[in-house]
C-alpha cells in the first residue's frame, strides 16, 4: 500500500522544472491507510534548539511539528497532517520545507539504518539519499543564517482535548482548525495542504446539501401521490 502512495505522487507530481513552478507536491490521502503512527493523546512537543521545529523526545518515531503542521519521516517518505494523529498525506521530497530537512540526526527518534555513521549534530544527508537530481534542485538547503530563522509556529494546543473517541473525523478537522487556530502558514506546501482540505470540505458539504434536496423531493413526491 505504501507503493500506492508513491505511484500516486509520481502521477500527480512528475519531476520536472516547469512543474516545480506550479505545484508544491502534496499527494492524496487514502482512507484506512496506516503509516505506523498511533497517537492516542496529544504529543509532548519540545522545540529543537535553534530551529523553528518541535519534536517529541518520548516517541519512537521521527515526528516533528513545523509551520502549523505535523511531519513524519517513515521509512523512505515524508508525510504531513494538520492533526496530531493524521490522516497523513505523502509529500514529494522535492517540496519538503528546508527547516524540516535541516533538523539534526539526533532528533530522529527512530532513524533508518542508512543514518548510521552520519553526524548526530548535522542534518541527514538527503542529497545522498534522494540522489543527484534532488540535490541539484535543492541546492543550498543545508546552508542558512541561523539569525534569519523564522519564529516557530504556535503549538495547536486546542487539539489536546480531542483524544480517543473525541478525535475528529477527517471531514470536520479543517472547520475546527479554522475556528481554533489563527496561525497563517508560510510554506507553500502547507498552504496547499489547507487549500486542499478546505476544498474537500466544501465539496462534501455541497454533496450533503444535494443529498438532502433529493431526499426532500422524494418525500414531496410521496406526499403528492397520497
């Protein structure tokens, strides 16, 4: 099933320079698919020193929070969600934000085997992992002036009370967030994520409205026949 995510991403976001100008590489979520993350309660997020990124030191997973979003590196892929326990969407590696990529190896609580031997105080060698084409297109990702780093986004602490059976369904998550969390995202990939979610919510609401209209018309026809 993980391969399905990869295939869908390749179909939706082919790797070429022209495409890079118009898309930021969010894949689609597939209901019922697990990426191995199960968060029964809100995570204990701690800021990575010197970075606008948070992590949970008690988790056995590569789990981060940046720019109002949760980021997970699972096996070979990056996933993103607006809520702490998903649903998760695949992110094309060409569009993962640089501050997520820059987090040092030591903050990966479950590093993959190929991280071995890499400096703990340096970011993973993503160019070595994703290849020359990725490295050429993301030149300079590991060079930055720490004084120019943005302030970390505020934590969405309102999500603490949504645990267990109270965890919201995917359809209503964007509505709750828009009411409870006023932070404006900076990253294009984050903005695209929420644009997609809002669009999906509108379509679902419109379909519910059409379904109600059809049901009302059936009831009216039934009354007319009586």
